[in-house]
C-alpha cells in the first residue's frame, strides 16, 4: 500500500488471493499507519475486486475504487514501489511456503518499513512539459522522506508527530540496513532450499 501525498508505503505478503489473508493484511497495515486510512484504490486483481473487499470497506467506512482494466499506470505509485521495495530486494521468484511467508513479513513489518519510510527520500513530479511534441521535461520537488513529508503536513496531529519523532530518533539506519540485508539473505537461502 502506498499513500500518495507522502509516499509512505507498507508491504505485507499473503499466500494466495483469499479474502482472509487480504483483509488481515489491510487490517494489520491500517493499525500501524501514522494517519487514518480513508480509502483503498486497488488494481483490477481478483484479490481486491470482490464482494468481500467491498463489504470490508463499507463496514470500515472506507471508499473503494479500482484502476481501469489493463491500465497498470493507473496505479503508478504502487507499481513503482513493487520494483524498488520488493523485486529489487527479493527478486521475481515465486515464494509459497509458510516459512518464507513468515520470514518475508518479519522483514516487511519491521526493518524494511522503518528504513523505507524514515530514511529513503522520495521525489515528486511538480510539472511535465512537452518539447517538440516528443521529449518530456519533468520538474521535481526537493527529495524528502515520507516521514519528513508527514511531519510538515498540517492535518497530522501533534501527538502523532511526537510519536513519529520519538520513533525516528530511536532508529539507526545502518543497523536497519544491516538487518534488512541479513534477513534478505536468509529468505534467499530458503528459496534455494525449496527448488
């Protein structure tokens, strides 16, 4: 999941596309977000576009929309993170054992989310300009981490900002990166053993 304004992202691995796993993932992520979740905008996958997700969103007073079929770029914010936050780290191999799932979620729900949201800067496009009808010149804002963007947002409460600031001050990016690398190696070893 990716929040558009700040670039805050959360990952959660599930086995299969069943409603229980997907709704558990959304609930888990929703419970740790530093802001309130107001809606879900998914791709056209059957794990999201189903009556269970519609019912879940209705019960939790969330709006629910989906991208157009065969239009990956409708969810560009999520698609770009699929590479930088998942594929670049774990590759494209299928991982489908319970042990792998637990190890991946241990990484996602701990060190990776903290490192990505507190220490990885994100640039946002301010404008695009076409030149000679073919070349596109893009202007970007100053790169900031999702944490920095949320700290400057007026709708985030002082209590939540204090909580995030305390967490930020307790983190060591070098230790986080070392743990990410270590856990990634363990997951890749599991992958080799299952082949």
